[in-house]
C-alpha cells in the first residue's frame, strides 16, 4: 500500500512540521524536537490547562483538538506509539497558567505510564495535575469495568466538556470531575472493513476478506467482538443502536449527543447514509439525538470503517456541549 511520504523514519516529524507551517497563527512547537505542540497564545493565566497526547496516525486525534475551548497542548508519539514523558512535561510546562494541568488521553498502557511519570515530575515542581482517561470502547470491556476499556472516538466529547469547563475558570478538581462524569456516560462501538498500514511496513496490520467486516475493531487494529459478512447500513445501524443503548442503559425519552466517525477511508457520503439509518433506529427507540457530528474525528490512517459514539446528556453536559469551540481541524 503506497503512501505519500519521503522516508518512513521521517513520517511523523515531517508531517508535524507541515501542520505547524500551515497553522502557525494557532499552533507552535515548544522545542525544536517537534513532539510538544501548544496553542500559539498559551498559556492562559488562571485557567486550568488541558494537555492531551498519544500516538500519531489518528488525526484529528490528538493534535487536532488543541484549540479554542478545547485542549491547550499535546505530546505526539510515533505512529500508534505513546508520546515520551519529556514531550508531555514540555507541553504541560508551556501551557501552565497557574491553576493546574488536566491530562486527558486514551486508556492505553504506554500513555498511562508516561503521563503518570510526567505528573510526578510536575508535582515535584509544585504544579498540580489530574488524569482523566477516555475509556469508551464497549467492545473491550464490560460496563461494570468501563474504566478498563480502550479509549477511542468518544474522547471527542471529553475534549469538549473539559475544555468548556476550563474556559469558565473552574478549578482543576471541577474540570476533572466534569470530564470524569462525561466519561462515565460515553459509549463507542467501531467497525472495520479493511486494515490500515503503518508507514514503511510491508504488510497491513491485519487481513480481512473483501466481503467481511470486523465489529468492535480497535483504532490500532485490535480484534473486535466478531467477524461477520458485511452488513447493510440498516443492519449495522440497528446492531450498533442496540449495543450502545443497552451499554449506557438509555431509557425511553432520554437525550444523547452522537458522533458518527469515519476511520480514514470511508466517504462522507457513506457516513451520512449510515447516520440516516441510525437516526431511524434511535427514533424507533424514542431516544432523541440532541446534537450530532458526522465526519472524520478520530481516524486510523486509511482504515475503511467507522465508529459511533453517544454521550448521555443532562443539563450540565448539554450546556457545556453547546459552547463554541474550534481548532484548525474541528469545529463544534
């Protein structure tokens, strides 16, 4: 599978360099190592700063959520690989506005280890930190143990909720609590019809027949719940609706926000067709979709497939979701 690149070893840094050149009024490198990036106007005095991070290859996650009303900084790792503790610490120090740092990232072992180490380093410098991890992938664990699940596309909602709360000049504890409560009420289910291929790799991450699809596939190619013959959009919509509503115990008449997300090689036309079907399924269950987002918000290079995330709403989450926010990559 061919890619537009020079040498595979320079894929991440050259891509990041292009992003900063394209959006220099909004984003900047902290150092010339190209792996810690912050808002150009950071730090914001008195505001809780939000730092995210993770492996490259999921744009707009993670870098794409650095912007107004969202995150303040990001640490970038190699493709599908955790960022370094040094990059995390550099980003956090650069955005520190004096009211503490919220680390917000997906629940993966390497990311957890390096963010925790960065928190310890900052603690020695009397910079308080809190950690909140996205853990929304219902295919990777039970609802009872949701904190152990993988973090996937549903982190989209955590960025918005935490970012809006921080912009209200809430305390670090309040921002972290708002994010944790939102995380408890997010569920995501993904599906894939093809693999992605890492830059320079001779083969795709996994093999799948042209007429098969993987239900519950992770964003790094982790195995899903089951492999089945490719469903129609209506069949997949009904399957997804049942799984998500059951997981969050969404009741008749309740409201949710929804993300229909493409993984990198699914056309927007297909995503909207799929949303047409899933909207019907939710309507039949008397669940209102109060806010919907359709597009590429958490990708996996050129993987063909998508995911659906829902956030169960209450008055507070609905209010925070409605506040404007944008970055060079996303707009809420």
